């Protein structure tokens, strides 16, 4: 959420509330994938392989 707040403050504002409120605001959110919105902007992020996501102890 920190990276979302930094790189996409509009989306962060619309999603920083409860899950129900976020769903209600969904149509107002910019039409951008998380890849373009955040992942390509992060300088010190870690990318996980699909096999790594299966178990939390692998992170």
C-alpha cells in the first residue's frame, strides 16, 4: 500500500477504506493495471516466481 500511495495517490485514496467502500469506488478508479500503476515504478521491489507464492514461508 505504501508504493500505491506514492505512485498512484488517486487509487490509494479510493482504496484506503474498507473493502466494501473500495468496491463501491471501483468504477471511479483509473483504468490502469497494477503492473503499470505500481510494479514498473518501484525501484527496490522484489519479484516472486509463481512457485514462491504458493507458500508464505518461502517469502
